[in-house]
C-alpha cells in the first residue's frame, strides 16, 4: 500500500468576483471535455481559423497577425516587449499601478532604455506628461500603457496617447488584459499597434491563453530587428508559421483551451459586443453606486473608473483579510485584496464576463453589508442594494 496522500479533487463552487478569473459559462465548461484531437488535425485547423476571426471582432481589428498565444496574459506582455525592443531602443511606459510596473520589468529585460512616466496609483497618465517624455528622447521605439489597471480600477484614455505615438513615430502597446470584451476598445480606429489580453477575465474562458494582435506596421518593425528575439517560444515570426502563414509545427497547442476560448467568443458574438460592453457598464455603475451608498470610498479617480474592476478602500477599523475570508468561507464569494503599495488598503472587485450580472452585484452588496456590520462598521440597512436597484431600474 502506498502511503502517499493526495487531494480528492472536488473543488467548491465559487462566485468569482475578483478581477479574474471569472466564472465559466456552461457551454465553455463543456468545451473543456470535448474530444481531444491533434493540434494539426483538419478539424482543429478549422477551429483555429474560426477563433482568429472571432478574436479580430472583439479586438475590433483587421490585423492579419491576431492569435491566442499559449500562455496567460503575462505571456502576451512578454511577447509584446521581447519582439519589438532591442538593446539600446527607448521605451516610454506610463506607470500608475502594479501591472504597469511589470511592463517596466519586461522592457528592461530586453536591454532597452526605459523611461517611466509615473502617476499616483488610481490616477491616469496625463497626455502632457506622456508628450514631455516622448519629446525629451531623440527616438522612442515604443510607448506602453495599461488600459484598465487591475490593481487600482483606473481606466486609461487611449485615443490621445495613440495620437502622440503617431506624432513621435512610436509603436503603441496596450495591456488590455482586464478590458478586452468588457470595456470599449477599438484597436484599429484608435491606432493601437500592439495589444494583448488574457482569456480568463471579460472573455470568461479558462486562464492560459493570451489573445494578441499586432498591426502590419508593428510586424514590419519586428521583421527589421538586427538581433534575434531572446525568447524562442514567444518569437512572433515563429508563431506566425503556425497561426498565420501556414500550419508549420511550433509547439503543441493547448487544444482544449482553444476549444473553450472559441466557445467563449461565440457566446460573445451571440450577445453582441456592444450589448456586452453596455452590460458591464450597467453592472459596474450599480455596484459602485451601491458601495458609495454604504459610505465606502472608491479608490480610482471618479472620472476614470473602469466598470469591470472596482477598487474600494477598506474603512478604518475593519480587518481587510477577515472580510474577504468571510465572503469566501461563509458565502462562497471571492474578491481580491490590494497589490503592491495598496496591499491591505483596498478590496478589488471584478465584474467580468459571465460573472458580471445583476444577481452577483446584489448578492455581493448584501453579504458585504453583513460582514461590515459584524466588523463594527455602521451601514444603513439595505442602502447598497437600494442604490444598485435604482441603477438597474433605469433603462
């Protein structure tokens, strides 16, 4: 008899209201148990082609190079910097949160000179500050920004940044990990050159794929590199031989994951992208109205709050982790705490994809009220729910 102990795999059902992953729609869940075929099977090739078309729709792009990279959203980030930066290049990066700092780390590892444009966490990077940084350098190769900063709930305007990138002949890289499929994002119309996301947030597929798109301008820049891309796995020219220019073997694609992403994108197409974005806007507005009616303070700047991620400050005297643990252990609801300099100071609530619903907004507000009251925080009974219902009552 073996004395090795192991976990009996029987995960609990959770309501996932952290900023990712989101709950899976039943059809996406079923896609994960569909029959496995080979990654060069003719049927799977059809799935690949269909998935790419659907990704172009959600990115709002006609870019030929639009694929799901095998890896999480961070894989998309890594690919964005290692393919387009070389030693000696200059990158300007707006830094107003935890994931913007990760962009800096990625860019520095390429040997490029990185110029940061800082802002308070929860604020946006102002266009004047971006232009000053671009103007100060002789030649900037790349300008990078996070669209929705998952660590703060702030949403960065991108249209003006895209104009600045064109003015100074820089490639614009956008982190849309938390925004794709939940907030308005128009890759072609706005002039975004490189954009990456993650499968597990507003798309409501399992974590493990990084939807990615790059313009022809960006791909031409990559083709003119004087050095090899440091990462063999994330070399876009090699990935293109499997996804874009043919079906040459590069790596064994995660077939079931791509089934699931395909199904998630089909669901999005059936709902309609505009309708989906409006759903996220409405649910986000209801949640934020409810939280403020409870006397809580939202962290992100009022004029630049995302709908899909809400950061709320922990009231004085309330034990941040104990409230989160109570939500999880007693009510099966997951939210997240703060990251980096905001650790222990905020809660982060995600309303993403399948998890973004009226039911979940009301459920969270009711249970949060109970736990805050237990902590000694005074809340007018049902104030949050009433405020949210008022938002939902408006057409």
